[in-house]
C-alpha cells in the first residue's frame, strides 16, 4: 500500500536505478530510490518492515523532512539519516540495475465511466509489481524464468510472438505461442494486460484475445496501431520470435449459458474483440440457446474487422448481425448480398427497435469512449439500469 504526503509527486512516480538503505528506527527501513548522482529533487520511497510503503520527497540534503499519513504516527527523517543515506550510497547498493518505475497514465487516459479496472487501478498494480521486482532483485529472490502458472494477475509472463496477420492498414492479429497442448483458460469476456517499454519506461494497455477460449498452443490478439501512441510505437518494434509480457486474466463479466434469452452486443471498431470471444463461446456450446444480436459500427465497409468470420456465424440459427456505417455516400453505396446495413449512427430509435424482443435481455457494449458514453446514455433514457448492460 502506498501512502503519500502533499509533498509527494503524484501517484508515487519514482525514477530509479539503485537501492540505498538507512535505519530510521527499529520499525522502519528506508530504501531511498535515487539516480546514481543522488539528485535531491527526486522522491524517496520508504519501505516499512510490515511491507507497507511510504512516498516522500523531494528531500533536500541534509534537510529535515516530515512524513505523514503513517500509523501509528509521524516519522521524521533527520539530518543524521539523510547523511547516512549519502554515506552508504557506494557500499549498500544491492542490485546494480533496477527497472524504471511504471509510467503514470495521463488524466485523459481514464474514460471516467467507472471501469471495474481503471487505467489508474492498473497503474497501482504496476507500482506494486515494480516494487516486488525491485525487492526481489535487491534480495536475490527474483526469478524471471519462473513459469509455474501460465498466467498470473500480478506477475508478467513472456510469450513468444509467432506471427502477424494484417486485417486492415492499421489493425493486425498477433499470434503468441503457448506451451504445447495448453490454453489460456480464460472465461468469456476476460482480457489481458500488455506491458510495453520504451526508453526505460513501462506502460500498459488492455487487450481481449479473439481466439477461441479452448484454443490450445497459441492465442490471438487484435491490436490497432495509432500514429503517435506509446503502445503503438512499441508494437511496431515487434519481430517474430520476440518475447512479449502479458499478465491477467481480468474481467468481471459472469456469463452462464441460458441466463438470458437475448444478448444484444453493441460495438465499434476494435471493440469487436470481446464480442468475438463471447460469440464463439456461445455458438460452440451446444446446450446454450441464447440468441445473439450484434450491432457493429464502423466508418466504412472497408473498416469492418473480421467480417468473413462474422458472416460465417450467420449460418447459426441464433446469431444475426447489423452493420452500421457512419461515413459512406448513401447515393453510391451497394451492400454485400445478405448484409443488414444501416447508413447512420446508432441512436436511441435503433436501440428501441433492437430491444423490442421479449424475454430476459442483456446489452454488452465496447468501443471508443464517446461511443460507449452515447450507448449508455441512450439505454438510461430507455430506463435500462446498470444491471441490464455491461461495458467491457
């Protein structure tokens, strides 16, 4: 658990390259995280003997600094302690090179919609993962080759990139190798966290595998690349054979066959990924008679991802799809044979028509932040509560 005083940099952003020790009291051990030049403008991390942590800083050596928010009381870092940290900087460094701290998300990275696992929740997890790795390296107990579990929510596992298949000019499917005969063991709607690293700084994004949940030997992830995105630049650097770090699984969708008579799935762009996972699971479960309706929005028909696979599902009695295209010339558009197409944005009237069916229904939503906000706004106008819809 991280505690911070008002003087602490936001969310314990702690640049590090080495660990230093000093004893404040019998109860508190102080590893100060600095750069090699002991820049006094960088913050300090205090690790208590009960494994709780405190962030303080910057400290002006050899000044007196106060730390608050720690029970059973305030702790004072005195001139003596500051001098001791300085004196021990050469002979008490354990672990010659520790990883840089995770990069804190920008405020606009959060959609503000109360996600079960917000980007800032992930960041706090990353801080804890980073702290544990630093301690493991310091104590000589960190084992990067420990593969006891295929996936772990708090420990990254490396998977080899097997192949890349392009779906569109900016979107591809990346296949990663699993041990022979093994599968990820996800449940419908679960996603993984990908860790990227550029210039010594780590960052994360969430992706939902699109391969069937029972697929053995590999898993597939669809990733859209943006011109200047941090993760996009990292993904562009990948080569087949590279080891890529993932952890998980995460996701709070609790799906059981036949819980609902209808699932209405409303998606746009790469928001199709979790829908693909759910659809494949339902259609491959013989006893599941849930009716699936996909409303999939894109700018043009060329932007529709995985259309061949989606169209193949039309052969199942309990699956239908409506394609929504928002930026096409209506006077010069001819739909593919058999396609149900609407040439305007999804609005409340469309949702009213889609929700007319009888029985117990659930709406699944995934897309861009504005898209998700609009769909939820329409549903609330139709008196749908949070129990009636789920946002990935």
